[in-house]
């Protein structure tokens, strides 16, 4: 996915991953809002890192010509953004929760 749609997919997947990680590891949960914010940021960051490495890199079928319907949909890029965003959101949520719990001691 190119442009803003790809970013939105990564952020939403990160929010879902962050909240799932917060629910799974209650000790490191930041609350619903904290999990969502950390997850969205983590999803965006890891999604962009994966795209920079060429994993899930968006491609266009045609350049300069009218594209047929659905030509911009790249299933590999979509799956990479969903998985990368979810994993990034989960990891950043747990890391921030771990740091928060260590600072509270």
C-alpha cells in the first residue's frame, strides 16, 4: 500500500497489537490509552523499517498510465504492514511497560 493508506494500516495494526500485548501481559499494561498510543507508534516505526528493508515494499503495476481497477493492491505489502505493525505495537508496549515497572521500584 502506498501513501497514507499504508501508514493508517500500520498504525491500526500497532494499536491492535499494543492492546493485545497489554491484555496478555497485565503487569506491563499501560492502560487502554497508553497501550493504544505506544502500539500505534511502534506499529508505524516497525512498519516503516520493514518497508525500508524491502519487506512489504509497495509496488505499482503501471507508471504514468491509467491503472486497471485493483492494480495498486499488493497482498504481500498488506500482510507485511499488518504483521509488522502488530508486532511493532506489541513490542513497544511491552518495552515501555517494562521500563515503567522498573522505574516504579
